[in-house]
């Protein structure tokens, strides 16, 4: 009986570790990518000051893999706040 309880405790801890390492579920179809801040910086350097209509956005994650509240254009690397993303979607006639 003790071995069974120990096994259940071990499996529960293992499940929690796996569950906590998986990113939050993504509720958007168009805005489906994940991008770290460092990747965005490289994109911005490559893209330069050219205009961009931000065709697709990715959720922003920091270097530790934690989700931030921001979004990043996957084309030019510009960071957008939640409000800017909402305004962009509204201007395109897309729903949040």
C-alpha cells in the first residue's frame, strides 16, 4: 500500500511538472505563433524601418519562457501591446 501511494505522489508531481512546462492554450487561429523577445529583436534588425501591415502576430515570451502580455509581428518584429493588437484587429474587421 505504501509503494502504491508513493507511486501516486511521484506521478502527480511528474504531471504537475509537465503541465506547468506547456504554454497556455492558444485561442486564436491567425495569431498562433510563439516568439521570444530575442527573436523579435533579430527580426527588427533585419526588417529595419520599412513599413509593415503586421499580417500575423505571435504571443511574446521572455527568455525564461514565461508569457508576457505583449504580441510580436512575425514579419517585422515590432512589439504590440494588447490594446494595439485589439485596435489592429478592429481596423481589419476581425473579432477578438
